C-alpha cells in the first residue's frame, strides 16, 4: 500500500507474525552507551550483556514479538521504517523483534550487493536507536538466515 508521501505503510508479510504498521512515535532521551559490534559485522551488543541472553538471541530462542519485512524498499524508506519500527516496538514493551532486510542482489562476480543488509548494523547503532537496543544478531535459517536480524530491545523505563 502506498501512502501519499510514497512510502508503503504496510510491508508484505511472509507468514512470520505481526507486521509493523507505521504510526507517530515519541523519541526517548539519548544514551551514552553504544552497541559494540563484535568481530562478526552482523552481531553487536552493549557491554555487560550477559552471555546466556546473548547466546539465546543468536540461537533464535527468544520469542519474536514483531516482524518488519523490508523487501521492496529503497535505502531511505527502509532506514526510516527501521527507526520507526524499533521505536514502536520499544514503546510497546516488546522484547525481541525480527527485521528482514533480504540478502540483496548478486553482482556480476557473485558478490553480495545487499545494501540494506550491510547498512542495518550502522542504522541500529545511531544515537536515536542505541538507547532502545540491547543487542542484535543475524537470524537463524528458519527466520530468514543472513537476510534477517534479531533485535533485542531494552525494557522501557
């Protein structure tokens, strides 16, 4: 569905649960703690997150309470949707959400050109979102594999 501003309000779902719908949100105060990316560029966590929680997220053992599918969106629309979806999920007291970026097209030499997939870790670490996110990790194959991310959210204060 296209909104008047040209941004689709409701991404297509692939049967992975409730799908994000855009709405007006409030921005919480900023935090000074950045999410540190691990050696693997598709994972990141804040310092001090316990190992058990981090492993449960990586293994897909935390219940997914919301899904955002970015298939078909361009870079700027996808970035805005991710920001709004994370904020909405945070204010709805959700613990874990799934963001499907897709794996991206392949270049002429077989390399991945997944712009959204490569940009997601950068977006999630921006100042506007870092105080809402505890950790993120690439999803298990059953939830989208390397074309999707689990995002563990902080509890709302």
